[in-house]
C-alpha cells in the first residue's frame, strides 16, 4: 500500500487531539497549581501517577525499538523527588497501562513528551511564584539535558518513521493518545478536586 499522501502521524496527532490539549489547559487554569506550594503538590501528585503509567510502557521491547532514546525520557523519578521536596506523600494508585502495547503506547508517550515540551511556561511559574527549581520541587517540569526543542524533534522523528505510516496503525496511536489525555485529565480533576465543580 502507498501511504505517501497521508499526513505524517505527528501532524494527525496534533490535529486530532487539539481539543484534548485545550481541555488540559482549562483544567490547569481551573486547578491553579501555582497559587501556593500545596496546590502545586496536587499537580505533582497527578503528574507522578501519569508518569508512572507512561514509564510502565518503557519495559515493552517494541516501544524501546520505536523510540531509540527511550531511557532518557519520562519523569516518574523527578516527580517522586519533587513530592519529597514538598513534603507531600507519594499517591498510591493502580497502574492503568498494563494492557497497553504498541502502537497505542506511542500515543501515551506523545502526550507525555508533548507536556515536557510545553512545560517551559509552567517551570517559569514554579520558579518565580513558588521559588522552586530544577533541583528542588520543579524537577518534573525541567527541560531534558539536550533542551526541549531537540528532545521533541527527536521524538517526532520516531513518530514519523515509515513503520508508522499505515493509517490503521496511526489510528491506534491516536486512540492511545486520547486514552492518555483522558487519564491525565481525570488525575488532574481528582487531585485538584475539580470533579464536584464541573458536574
């Protein structure tokens, strides 16, 4: 089959999850994580559980094969260290990604990596409003060592590999991204206690 005319997966993901992305922005605005360190700790709790779900997928050899620099990604440990810095307990919750495999797993990674790319503004807020840094409290929002843009471009290159050009495969990745957004959204709602307000 010839998929040369199909848009690359990264473009489809961006377009087809745009509403989800906006919803996360709205939840963050509603939750106001930079009001004080306590509010921010609620955000980090959600981030930690989400990152745990994402990194659970790193053990899959097929995911490792699809994303060559996988080991350098993910922020579970950073989030856990931040919670300790903030004197907040690590939340306990069952993983939701045990049944997730390639290609849907890539959709989960897309959401996680996209949030790392987009966290520059959040990192700035954490520094300026809460006095946190990449070594205290805001590790989970810090850039990767090679910088946000390079890390993202390398990830997009993995997404736009020829092996993922089949629209049916891409649909599964997009379904994974939607599931990941749904998970992160529900975690934000739980930890910001927004569920009552939004019903």
